[in-house]
């Protein structure tokens, strides 16, 4: 998957998702290109060329981050929907299933003999 240069995203065994900031930013080719500056000679020869590309990259960087954030949000939404989603979303199907379940429980109760409650015996000390 795509790793975020400034944050760790991890998932625990119980399904919780944790996001924490990296102490040292992840070294990517994109971040290296942004951080690496030309030599002084190049800066004196072509100042306009040196200053313009980083501005373009700075403008592109929020777009990339916003896209990854949108993807993360979409994943969170899908994850939550899967957890809360019922197997049969149609109300008539749900009603039929609940009726079947109630009938099944009643039939089982009829078939099982009523249990005699056990007498509680207290141990006197």
C-alpha cells in the first residue's frame, strides 16, 4: 500500500486503527527531490529555474495528501459500513426472518420439557 511520509497507520488485533506521527519522515524519492537543493553555482546561474519547480511541488503536495486522506476516509467509511451492515438490508426479508426465528424458538420451547429448578443448598459454617 501507500505509506504516508509523516504518519504511521497501523491496525491492532481487535480491529482498531491507530495513526501516529513519525519521528523521522519517511525517505521517498518525492520527498528527496523536494529536500535536495542545487549547488550554489546552479542557484546563481539559474535562479528562476531553481525557485519555480519547488513551488509547483509544494502546490501538488497538498493535492496528493488530500487524495490519500480521502482514500483513508473512504476506507474508514467502508469498514464501518461493513461492521454495522445487516446481512439482509430489505425490510420485508428482515420481517420474514424474525418471524421464522420466533417460530423456531417457540417450537423448541414446546419440545423441551420444563426444567425443575434446583434447590439451593446453603452450607452453614
